């Protein structure tokens, strides 16, 4: 998979793509990540990416730079469409988008290339949303200063689901939000810490009973905290 990130703050992504699971996925050749500076695709001499909103307040990312950035990356026009490529997808991060869920993340695994638009301020010119963007994603019902952090969250969620990235594939299958459940409680050594003991069943060595305990705990926790996902 190839992930292209179009942003005015490319340096913000360096620590994220250069560490931990994402770095491991890149080193394994399972994913390629390219970070593009939007200013490199703005044709005016001042490299101005935004302008004031007509009839409103705040600054809005202009259409020409974003169109040029995406089309030069993909190698074809998005509007008027010269052709389409079902293996590629253009994503905008915005409070107006679909809320990011584990199920939504999985739907993007089928694509070979994703182009992520990372705006700031009041977002993007509506012509970008209508004729360039193919999916719009929000990470929750709140507002952050820019779309850099939402894009990073999406990238991390997505890459860890790519086969071969996480060494223990069962750990991905059994975590929170899989099978409409939250994850069960986890314990580790020491068995007794200040009188607080690890449940006996987990130390019993009886794998059947341990699995039953885990499923029961996961169900009870989900009912209590997130009944909406059951």
C-alpha cells in the first residue's frame, strides 16, 4: 500500500512515520508513505495555500493547489475526470466526515493507494469536497487545530491491520472493537501487589476456563461502558 499525505506541515509527520509499528511496516516493505508539502503545488509566487472565506469568517484552503497536488500524485485528472482508478482513494479529514471506527478503517485495506488531504483553519473550498474528495473522515465529535493529528490516528489504525505488520496476528483479532466487544482485562506479574491479586483463574493453567473468563469479562465491560457497539 502507498499512502500520500498532503499537508502544509510535513515535518509534523516525521516522528510518526519514523517510529514503532509504522516504521516497522515501512522497513518490511508493506507500506510506502510519502509526505508532500502543499506549498510545492501552489503556482502563485507567494505560495499562498489559503484565502478568506466568501461571506464568512476564517481562512479556507484554495482549490487549485489541492487539485494540482492530488492529480500530480495520482497521474490523472479528478475533474473533469479523464479516467478513474478503483485501487486509489482520496480522503479528506474533517469534522463533517463519517466517524472513524474499526469497521470503517478495514474498508480501506482493499486500496493500493490512499491520498490524505490534511487541511487547517475552516477546511477546504467546497469544490474540493465535491469534485476531488472521495471519502471524508472525522475522528470524533470535537474540533482540533488541524487535520494532522486525525490523519496520524487514521494511518496508525490502518497500518497495524495490514497483514504482516503486527507479528502476533491473534492480538489484532482479539482487541477492542473486534467482534463488537471491548477487550478483556489484562494482568501481569507480580501476582500479588500490595494485596491486590491476579484473578486465580488466570494462574490456573486451564485454557478453557481462562477463555471463558475473558469472554465474560469483555461482555460485561462492553455492556457497562459501550452498550451501543454490542
